[in-house]
């Protein structure tokens, strides 16, 4: 099973702003997994539990990263394959729109 990780926070953003993922992030991952299952794709999505620690995420060896808006710079300079990184647009998370992510993951599987 291929793993895609939704990265929605980073350590500098966590300091002074609280911990954890918002309800929307959890809902998005749930909705994405439902869509992946319905499309019979060999993917599973999960929420990042490292607060955007690129080294810890790299050790998990995910096949794809899904980044919340604003986190792309952090991962553009790491050793992740940029072709396996999907940048969520500003509305995707708030509207729970998973179609573009499903299409992206389908292309990675091809």
C-alpha cells in the first residue's frame, strides 16, 4: 500500500499557536481515503504527526506528500522528489475537495 502524508503544520508555526491538527485536516484525510478506496487505488492517506519535520517524514518513506498551502518552501529544499509533492490549493482543504489529489496520486501510480 502506498502512503501519502498530509503535512499541515510545521515546527515554527506550532510554537505559540497550539498543537495538533484542525478538524478540517482530519476530515480531509478521511474524505481522501474514502475517495481512494472508491477508486480502488492502492493508496492510504494519513496526517503528519511530526509537525513538518522533514527528516522524520523522510524516514517514514512515504510515496507522496500533500502539503497545506505555505509549506512548499520547507520541502522544496529537502531531499524529497518534487514530482511526488502535491501542493493543496487554498480552497481544497476548506471545501474537502479531494479530486485533484486523487488524480495526482493516480498519475504517480501509472
